[in-house]
C-alpha cells in the first residue's frame, strides 16, 4: 500500500493503528509507538492533523540510531503530548524508506497536517533536538525552566548556536528574563563578541538586574575586558621577570591576567593569591578585588571558587 501518491503528496486514507513502542527502560508510552506500512497513514498522517508527529527511521544495526533514539524519546515524553514519536524500522519497512527516499539512517521527518514539515539526518545533540521540537510546535519545550537547562547544557558542550536560539526563544515569550538574558550574553562571550554581550545584558528587566546569573556574566565580562589588554603578552617573559624579582606585584598581576586570558584560571588564581600573601594592600587591594570578581564569575559552587576562598582565608587570617 503506497503512502504517497503519484504527485508525491501523502495518501490520507485511514487504516488500523500501530502498536506502542517500548522505549528507554522497556516500558511503553502513549505518545511513542512503532509503526509499519499498514499503519503509517493513521499513525503518522492522520495523527499529525491533531499534533505534530516525528518519525524516526532507524535499524537495529545502526549505531547512531541507538544514540539518537533515546534522546528523541526523552524529548517527546518531556513535551507531554505536544508532539508524538513514531519509530519505523527500515529493515522491516523498506517500501516506506523507498517511497520517502530515505538514503541514510538515522533520518527524522516531522509531519504536520499530513504534510512533511521538517527533518534532519544523523544523530544530533539533545539541545538541537529540543530546538527542533520547539520550532515544530511553536513554543518552548517542555517548559521555561527545562528550556533554560537545555540551553545551559548546549553552552556547556560548546553548541553556542543552539544555545543562543533556545535563550532567544525564551526571551520572545518572556522578555527580560534574567536567566535567558545571562545565557544569551554568555553565548556572545564564548564567541568573543564582548560588545554584544554587554548590549545583551542591557535587555534584562529591572527586577532581574541583581540575579545571580546576570551578576556572574557581568563579572565574566569585566574579566574578559581586563584580560584583553594583555591578550598577546608572552607569559614566559612575565615569568622570567617575576623570577628575577619575586616582589614585582605589577608583573605578577599582569601574568595573572594573561593566564586567565589564556583559559588558565587556576594559574591566574595562584598568582593573585601570591600577591595577597606578599602585599595584600598592593594597588589598593587590586589582587583581592580581582579574586572576588573571579569568584562571582565562577559561582560559589565551583570547586575552584571554594578552594581559592579557603586559601584566601588562610592568608588573610594567618
């Protein structure tokens, strides 16, 4: 039985229903099911008139399919009925694969109103799956809090583009949201656009200016602006000068900035602590002040913050 007519449009005649798919831990879920040629029309085309239906074309021997499948299932379950997932084993349904011109797997198609609406090939990160579903149903999935977490996860994995889109969509729904503003500003920071990061921070609503996330990004931005002045400084030459004169706090401070600019934050902390140890009031307490900015940027729960705070306390109260 064909699922598309001679013009390439889906056939929408009704047939029986497919079976619920086993997923994740082997349990079944009402919004996830296996299907086949016989049930494709009802499970996908007719069902997509109610909510968008994502179709996952996979095979048991396909390694990337085993990675993508559980992530799709997790996202669909989190969407709480806003979207459904249908899984098609191409080994058992080669006619469907041929008619839809499936060239490689995993391939994912999304259907809305019985028509293909979107799709992608290959295994993609969880953050991009969330974005795919958000675009499909036109709202944040599964909710603002979870969307923020997914955006943060995308940032942590270096997927700046996906994170920026997620934070941007949250801001469309909730302008000035401090967590989303901070996340979007962090995207610009990671891409090296300090000016746009600062402009983005200006989007926060008045009651969110003191939010911890905003303060952390402001602190990080301040650090980036300071380190930019020594971005091209050779740390070896600075170390040589310090070795020749260990009391040279200015050079040690410049070395701390250079190390932080080179993503060696632990090294920067070591140098700043050494300044406080040798001359705590040097340059009106500049080293200690810089340490406090680092702590705010990293956050109180960061192991580097906790360790450095302990070491600073030992120096100050010894």
